[in-house]
C-alpha cells in the first residue's frame, strides 16, 4: 500500500459509524480524492481539528484497493469565520458544492485548487454572496461549461446592449437571432457587464466587492438556474441561499 502526503482543501465531510468520517478533499496534486478518517470525531483524535469543512491542510493518505485512509493531517490555514457566520457558511457551501458536484475523482485540476485557495480568505472577510458567485462563475469558465456571455451563439456577433440568453443554446443570443433560441430569457446589458466583471475579477484586488443589488440578485438567480441545469438536479445549498433572498 502506498502512503503519500498532499496539500488539500476539505471539500465535504460525511459521518459514519460512531466516530468516523468520509472526507472529500480537493488536492493540489491529484484533484478530488475521497478517504476515510477513522476515529476522527473523537475529542482526543489528532485528526479532529484538521478535517473540518473549508480547512486548507497537509494530509497523509494511505492508498488501498478498497478505500483510502487518512493517517495524519495538519492545518495550513483555517477560516473559522466561515463556520461561525451562517451567511458565510451558506455561500461558501454553495461554491464548494458546485466544485464537488462538477469534478471527477483523481483528475488533477490545478486551476480549481488555486481558485479555492484564493476564494477562501475572501469568503471569510468580504461580501460572501459576491465572492461565492465570482468563484462559481470562474470555476465554470475553467471547467469548460461556461456560457458564452459576449457573443451571439447563433451568428457570432458581439453582443451590444440588451439581448437574450439561452441555457440550452449555450449563451447569449442577439435580438436578430432570438426567434431561433430554444429557451430565450432577457439578458440586459447590466447583467452581461456583471458577469464580465466577475470573470475578470482578481482575487488579490482589495477594492470593495460591490454590485448593484438588483443586478446581483438577477445574476445569482440566473447562475443558480444555469448550474442546476448543467447538473440535471438541484443543489442542497440553494435552499439556504433562497432563504436569504426571501
């Protein structure tokens, strides 16, 4: 059996038995991995503090034919603000659920790992609603599932001003082609500029994360619909988000 040490973010946890946990990690070296952490829920376990959602850790894993096992874990960075604030927890969970649902095990995706590392401190200190939407938008772009926001998917013309957008057709639709779209919905210029800003956002930028509230709500509603249409099912975190919007 091979034992190796990797840098990872704790993407998801599921308890089983009296004191055990299945931990889904997003690692720098191997992408998404799932491993069992036996006894980690016991108060005296050396693993108990490290294997919490959103922690950035160094973890030692033993690989076996049936199930990988976590042997040791050390915290590199932790973000207690994400678990102590319900709004931050909700939006961080949304981003992590999108990444978890749309990635496959053991496929190295360094851009996704880097995105999570950059997004975590922003989620914990700044506007979590905006940060989560930016993170999900940028993740979809790197995953290859992003919609075409800037050019008409039918004629290729650059979008200027108000237009339409189609989830089924894969992006923006100019007004000359709108009759050919399968599920056209309004795509005002303000929404397009919001998505362009999010896609181009630099996580090291300390300027205030501020968007027009109406445009932000429209972007969030649209993007949630989009992600769930790609997945073909709902996201558990979305109900909590909609509770905040109500």
